[in-house]
C-alpha cells in the first residue's frame, strides 16, 4: 500500500498555472508539504499505537516514508497491509497444526500447544494460558474472528487532502 502525494499535480488540479509559481513559492510549498507528510506519518503511527497491541510493532516495521522530486510517499509493506485493511474470519487450526511447534503424538495425532495471553479486561487476568489444538479438535473450535483493520491511512488521507489544499491556497493566494 502506497500513498503518493504529488504537489504540482495538485496545484494544477486546483486551477493554478505552474509557470506562474515563483521559486520562493515553490520552496514554501515543498517545505509545507514535507511537514504535512511528516505529520500524517506521525498520525498514522499514533493511530496504530492506539488501535493495535501486540501487532503494532509488526505494522510499524512495515511503515516508511520517502521524498523523490515532487512526490512524497508514505508506504506500508505487504506483510503489514492486513493490519491496515483488516481480514475476514478464518480457521486457525490448519496453520497451527503445520506450524514449527506442531508435533505428532504417539497415537499419530497432530497437535500443538498454543500460548494465549490473557488481557487486562478480566479474561485471563494478564496471565498466559495454554490450549491444545489437535487434528481431532472440533471443526469450528479454532476460528479467528477476523479484524476490521486500523484504517490509519484513510484517516490521515482525509487530513492531508484538506490541509494540502489550504497550504496551496495560502502560499499561492
């Protein structure tokens, strides 16, 4: 997932003639957009830190920004996109039984011992508990409910769109 902000494209979309922009105005626009993209990047990080718990580090590792010419980019690598966009419910049992800690019992039954951290709202009291999943576990006993996603990019995009227009109008009149 990439966000690409092209300053001059937006200037043209708003009806300004790029030939009329002075070097001083162009510099002011670029500095202001750079600050805006930094603020958006920080806002995405803040949203992620508030909405994700144990997976926020994975998301933030995949988040980056860069500036190339008139393009400012905020990027999220493919490994982190599912935290941004969300995902549907799925059966965890096949993955758990093929995972690196899965074992075969003496009776030929695949199993895995899964640590589950309790949370602070009363379920588990913050202690780690262990559950065993086997190839004989009931079909729907290990269904992950899915995740709606943090949609931090969407929240930051709305902010950038409105602020970018304000910056252009302030600098160019």
